[in-house]
């Protein structure tokens, strides 16, 4: 008889977290005018960007480049949905074929599983793509601000106002959308750990031929799930870390303005600007924790060390390429 172990951690907890994330996202986007805030930021970045391609010190910050970037993330979401749809079709056709003999029940099971997983993936795509787009817009806006300030295209008061606008956008990113992403991030972490721990539950050395084929399919399934959730986790953390690192560059901008001077601004005003920028805590946050480059480096080191210790102690075995 087949027994499903750890079904609460594998199925109930991720589904409950996904439900909470869905309702919180609906409340944020529908009741708190989340779409207006995020589209307003995109409009602001678009209007402050040059109309034609222009290669500045910080790269191409033009409107065509911005449109190309947004299209790239949109197609990434579509590709993710199509890829997951194909994966779920293959996965549940195989599960139904090896579990149920009734063709009608098998067909209904496949349709139900694929439809519900497609809906779930749509939630994941919306959360992750919207967050990545907002982070990318923050990078565009800050680079544009630095470019305009270095080229003296903006007066001193305009630069100050744009720094305040950066703080406003980052606060909205951390408080509203950041909470939704934090819930999803916890769910992605749980799913990654589940896929990782499933490695030790597979036994490729079963003498039965049919079980060998089933075990090979389980290998593909586990590795695919593990890679998917690792990529999503990495995408969220990397974008948040890039925003935190880019926000810290505003302090360098303030120092350059003070040492080189800015139009006819007095030194007292420039000193006040440096104190203002230095007092700001501009970090992208997940669960209220600032995501910085040193933090990401520490997480990567700890995770790599833990995986190495697990392999060394035999907690998991390298079975992917075994016969």
C-alpha cells in the first residue's frame, strides 16, 4: 500500500499560505489602490526618461529601453505560465496513468489538477513579476536621477524632491507590495525545502523495472520543482538586493554634489542635503528585514555549507546520474 508521508507540510501548509497571499493581494490591489500606486510609479519613470535612446554613464535610460524592459518581464511571465502548464500536464497525466484505471476519473483528475495549478501559478506570476517590475523601475528612476544630477539638468530643489520621491516609492514597495511578497517568499521557501528534502525519499536502486521508471519520473519532478523555486527565490532576493545597493548610491551622489558644487547652491544647503540623505534608511525589505548584498552573501555561504555538510554526512545522496 502507498502511504503519503508528511502530507500536512507538503500540501496543507503551502496551500494555506497561498490562500492568505491571494486574499492579501486582492485586498491590496483592489481596496488599497495598489494598481494605481504601481502604475503611477511606472508613469513617473517613463515621463522623466528621455524620448530617444541615450547612452549615459548609467546605461540606456530612454523610454524605448524602458518599454523593452517591461515587455521582457511580461514575456517572462507568459513563458513561465506556459512552461508550468506543460509541466503540470505531463506530471498529472503520468500520476493518473499510474494511479487510476478508470479513464473517466483519470480525465477529470487531470483537468482539475491542471486547472487549479494554472490558477495558482497565475498568482505566483502576478506577485513575482509585479515586484520585479517595481524594483526595476526603482533602479531606472535612481539611475535617471543620478544622471540628471551629474549633468546638471536638474536644479537643486528638484534633485531634493526626487530623492524624497524615491523614499516614498520605496516605502510603498516595502509596506504594501513587500508584505504580499514576504508571504509569497515564505511559501516559496517552504516549497524549496520540501523539494530539497524529497531528494532523500527517492530510491533509484529498486530492482523492480516499473519502479525504476517511476523513480526516474520522480527524479525529474523533484529536480524541476527544486530548480523552479530556487530561481524564484533568487529572483526576488537579487532584485531586492539591487534596489538596496542602488539606493545607497544616493549618498555618493550627495557627497559629489558637496565636493564639486551644484549650480549656485550654498554650502549650507549642500551640507543639509548630505545630512538628509545620510539619515535615510533606503533598503528593500522582505519580512521587514533589509535585503543587502552582504546579507545575500551570508545566506549563500550558509546554504552552500549546509548542503555540503548534508552530502558529507549522507543525509542526501547524489543519485541524479546513477544508473
